[in-house]
C-alpha cells in the first residue's frame, strides 16, 4: 500500500480561513437579527447588528460586555482588512489564526444555542431554576424516531 501524502496548508490559506470564520460569525449575527425582526435596514456594519442583539428594546439577547467583546473581535481582527477593494488579510501567527477561528466557532455555536433555547428575555437571558428543569426535561426525555416520524416521551 502506497504511503498517503499529507496535505499541508500554507500560512496564507490559514489566515484566509480565519477571515472567512469572522465572516461566518458576522453572517450568523445578521441572520439572528433579521430572523427576530430586530434589523432596521440602517445597519452598515457588524457593530450595528451587534447593537441590535444588545438592545434593551429587543430583550437583551446579549449583555453589554458580550457585545463589546464581539465588537472588539471585528474591530481588531477583521474590519481593518475586510472591507474595500484593496482589502488585505492581516499577517497572523499560527497561534493568532487558531485563536481567531476557534473564537468565531465558539461564538457561532453559542449564538445558535441561545436562539434554539429562546433564552432571550427581559431578564438579560437568565432563566429560573424551574425553567431550566423544564428545558432539561424537554430536551433529554423526548426520543425522536426518524424511521416513524414521531417523538415519544419516556
């Protein structure tokens, strides 16, 4: 059996992946804002969509420090290099590239999880112990059987 040649990535490909991970995070934020009808049509950048998620009027999907953290991610990592005709990808070390990709993935996962659990409330996303128990029961006990297209509760 012939030895399989491992495919390696170049630094430019890895940095490109970090840039696309940031774009995926921005798209996730925009989709959530649009799906919840929080978008006004006047948003011009990721920061405006993040403000929609932090807004008290919209029930504080994110608390302010989370919004500030997301804004900093876009300000320092993507925006200086992500817009315009002469946009260039920043020179990141392999550690910075890994951090940028993993941070975007973690935020995307977290935002989707929040959307699924519908934890956005006027109480800054905090749910009571009783609500948490109900959520756990609801998500742990139903058994979906794709073969029959039914759900059974134990």
